[in-house]
C-alpha cells in the first residue's frame, strides 16, 4: 500500500496530459482470427438481440457507505425479437470457476431453455435486479405463480467494490426497467458503462465489451456474438493477440496502487442464430472460456468465470400442448467453425472493453487508469514488423 502523497503523485504521473480518444482494438491495428465480423462487430449482429445500459456515476472522495461514491449500473440483454417468456429459446452454460453468481443459470443448464432477458450488474445488486424482473413479468403476465410456472430471472454479477460503494446497493428497480426499455439492436456502448461501470481488467479500467463473427456461407453463414462484463486479472498476464502487452507495460505502472486481494471475475454472454441444442450451446460456452484464457486469465481461486450461451433459432411456445416438439439442430461435426468463432469473439470482446474504457476514480480516490492506447498500438506495430522480417528470412 502506498502512502497518500506517493499515491497522489502516481495518479498525476499516469493520467494522460491530453484526453486520449478511445477506440476498439481493430482500430489500433489488431484483428483477431480469420473470420470476418458482423456489421457492428457486436452481439447485436445476431438478429433479434438487443442491449441496453444504465450507468450510475455519482460523488467522489471518501467512501460513505450508503452515500457513495457510486460507480456501478446494470446492463440488459434481450435475446430474441419474440417475448422469450411466451416463446422460449434454447440455452446452455459453463462455469470455469464458480466464485461468482449467475442466478437462474442452474435452471437453464437443467432444462436447456431461456425464458427471461439477461441482466448484468454488481454482486450486491443481483437480488434487486431479480426482484425487478419478477415485478415486471408479474405485471405483464399476472397468472405467473398462480396458473403458470414461476420464473427465475437470469442475473450475472461481478464485484465492483474497489471503485463502487457496493454496500449502498445503488441499483434500483427503476434502473432495471430503464435498461430493458433502452435495449436496442444497434451499436453497443462499451467500456465503463452499465454493469461494467466499476469493473477492472488486468489492473486497467474494464467493463463491457462485445464482438461478433459471421461464418462464410459454406460453413452455414451463421452469426456468433459475445458480450462480456470483464473484471479479472493482473497486468503482468495481459495479452493482446498473444502479444505480452502486460509485461511490456507493467514497469510503468508498478507504483500505482492496485486492488491486491481481489483477482476479479468475468461474465460472458454468447449468442448465435445457428440452430443448436442445449447440449451444443453448453459446449459452445466452454469454448468461450478459451477466449478468456487467451487474454490472460488463469481463473484464480477467488474469481468467477461464468458463461451463458443461447440460440434464438428455435422457439418453444409456452402454450404448446404437443407431445413431441420439432426443431432444427446443426450436425455436431459442423460445430468446429462456431467453436473457433466464439473463442475469437470472446477474446476480442474483452480487448474492446479494455480499449473503450476510460480512466475511473472511485471510492477513497482509488484510481484505475485506462489502458494507454498509444503504447498498445506501438507494441502491436513493432510485433507485426518483427513477424514480417522473420517471414522474409
């Protein structure tokens, strides 16, 4: 722990003299994988998927529990153009390390279906978000819990307590309703927004990131989209496309106060329009974990790496009384391109979260810098030039 004087000097030293325009990782020269992205390079490239954020940034200085400072929010993901309560879709999941929570995921992995939107927030706001979702659905469908089955809302969390007054539980029901109302199919805001407002990735500001891949027609033409709420890791382990960016930057940031005991967590949401069964979606979710590892996670003891996956290609009507349901399913040998696409999309989504995040100062003046894009761009260029020289030999 550094003292107040050295901490103050460190903050001034590391903050850029002029604001640096934030841009996505492709805009600084790094492309991940061989498949092209969707039009927006976002989870919303999967038709029907919408994303909305509510960002809460209030106050500064010393922590006053219940009063702030506040650095948190909620992100809502609507997985289908149809109401998923009435027309459920297939889902699956994977838990790489379980020191975290994704309420409702147990039912998804048991039944293989999704019947609510997905919410992302901080650890202490899971209950609030779940309650708000229940209230919203009971208003819309008053027979829930009477004639119809109860719902278990899907809410994933990460711990933002190094920057946010987490015990103040500043996320309220109206914020959940607002995030759902704001959800749109367009460009997804990234970085320190929504549920990712107070998140940290490899000692830099992290948060929400997204990416997508569009498979060639000969591979089915399907779209894969990933959205992450990224809050894990140490600077020394950070990799950009295999480049040890963390090792190259670590010395510059060695005197900056960092969270020491909390390694952090990540939630990954995987979507596709490929007709996959619940078992196939769970296998797809496991591959997203490989993308998390590429960036530098080793799934530390105290972290939660939790992934949920869904396909909106098939619909199961709640009102159906059929004895047998008929749906499409991709042949297992055709899954390999989807596996490759989800690994690449997950890696790029995390890097986009890092690249789009901005400097964040939270409780007790805890300062988390944005990753310096000029330095990262320089290192990427140097590595590319080195590879070109090696290829010419």
